[in-house]
C-alpha cells in the first residue's frame, strides 16, 4: 500500500482482492472493535481516515471467552 493510505482504503483494497474484510467487520459487532493498528484498537467507524505508514501492523483479534 502506498504511504498515507487510510485504514478505510485498506479495507476497500482487501475487498477488491477477494478478502471480505468489510463483510466480516459488518457481520460481527465484536469483530468490528478488534481491528488493531500497531497494537492500538482502531474500530473502522472511528478510524477509517487514519493514515497508515510503512511498517504499520494491521490485524484482527478474534474475541475469545473462557472460564
């Protein structure tokens, strides 16, 4: 991704590449809040315009429950 690409644009590009990230985020109220950038929670609704930089790590943390 080019320097300065936003988090929202990354999700769009993933969709165009056949990775249904937006659908996954939309379908799970819990997953939407586990989008992370460099270890910081960045829900797309609030951080879609966040510019990404070289070396940024973007990932989802799957919510787990246990006892």
